[in-house]
């Protein structure tokens, strides 16, 4: 049964962690609803930028909140709630991506060169056949940026989205992606460089070629 | 120690200028454009759909529990019926046991019948003495070495 407005109002000033503790203790539907309301937009946004498909993003976001309900007791109240929730969403997104890739053929050229020691997951093929979802990305610039994001290996894409779009800290990203802090920084650097190369044409179209300018 | 009015100018000349990467502006543009990407909208039905999925998930285990309970009840009652049935129960039981097979009687074979008395060794007079072969010097009684 959905919680009453008065129940929601009573808990509206509680922190995420307090709401989660309340939800763990007495299965408070009001606490759960408030957590969904606080995070649904961020989670859908993160998942959309990762999958590039609005319907898939909504579906995985719902699954994320279902897992939050089902596995509420596995949450440690000393841990920030947002990190825990993003970890669930990121794991689901990765699983979704792997299932998708299993059925797709992998071109040999998509495999990493193996020269880059940071490309731990260079076997992950980027999505080169991406069609922009115009329901979200209505402008041509946004469509081209999203298409460039989809060309990054998922491990790079995940980190650049968490840092540049979701504005999370390096420490939070390390925890969500279950990688070392140094790996997060180096992957982020590589991801930025690649994205810059992929979007060079767009930049030059907008601002001209900087090397040709006086 | 404080600097004289001319010293900051001198310091400025001494310290090299920090170089700015060529693509600094492009890097900045990239980070700005990523932050300006439109937010994916959340449909108004999101929470209602989530609640529906939650309630169907909650009802699924109870449905499964009923199936398991029914199966356990059925198997239990069958086991009870089998244990409590009379000895001459008709063979229409669901788990019919094979009927008793009469034992096969095999005539004892004289060759394999053990002797009743232990066999006595023959008297020493009847024993044939074999001459012990002489052992020559340098000869051994072991088996020859296996062929390579």
C-alpha cells in the first residue's frame, strides 16, 4: 500500500542513511518511497548515458530499486547510501551490456591492441552501431556526444559518466566500480583523451581548427 | 623577511611560466558539454510501475510456497498410505513393489563340494624324494634378468 502524505512528510528531512535504517528496521514503505523519489532521476540518467537507450535505462532503473527493496538487509548503514545504490545500478548495467554483447559478433578490429597496460578490459568491444535516442537527446550536439560515449569501452564510459555527468568523487567511483583509486584516475584520463579525439570534428565545427587560428 | 618593492618583479622573472596544454580549451569544452547533456526524464508512471513489479514479486514467492506445500502434502500422504497398507494389498498401488520371486535351487556340483575330512599328507615312505640340484660356484638361483 502506498504511504500516506503525512508519513512521507514526517520522514522528508531524514538523511538517506536514516531512511535506509528505518526501511531495514520496520520495512517502512514511506522511507522506501522517499529514497526512490530522491534517486530515480539520477539513476535513470546514469543508466541512460551508459546504455544509450531510454527504455533499457528505465527497465534497469526499476530493477535497481527492486534490488534495493529485496536486499535491504545487505546495506551497511556506515556506508554512504548513494554509493551502495550506484553500485547496484552499475552492476546491473554491466550485466545487461555483457548479455547484449554475447549475442553480437565482435569485429577483430574492436579488440584492444594490448599495448596499453591500462586497457584491462580492452576485449570489451565499443558500441559502433549506435543510433541516438531522440526522446532524450533532442539536439544534434547531444546526440553526437552520446554516440561518442557509446564508442568508449564500457569500463571507460562508466567512469567518465560517474565523474563528469554524475559529479561523483574519485573515492566514490573507486568503490562503485570496485577498482583502485589509481586505476580510476588513469582510466578517466584515457577516457577523456579518447572522447576528445572522437569529438574533435564537432569541436572544430563549432570553434574552428585551433591550429589554423593565428 | 619581507620583499622590497622591486623583488617581486625579479621573482617573476626567475620562476618559469607554467605551460598550458594546447588542447586546454578543448578539454574544458568537453567537460562542460558533458555536464550540459540533457537529463533523461523520468516518466510519471515510474513509481506506479515499480509498485506493480514489487507486488507481483511479493506474490510470486507465496504462490511458489503453495505449490511446494501441496507437493509435500501429496508425497507425505502417499508415503503414509504405503506404510499403513495391509500385507495383501492389491497390486494397484501407485508404487507397486515387484512380486516375491521363488529362490532358484541349484544342485551342488561334486567338483566344488568341500571334503569333510582334511586331506592327510602321504606317509614319508610314499613321498618321492627329489634330488637336490647341486649349486655350482658363481651360479645363483634367482630368475634370469628380464629381457631388455
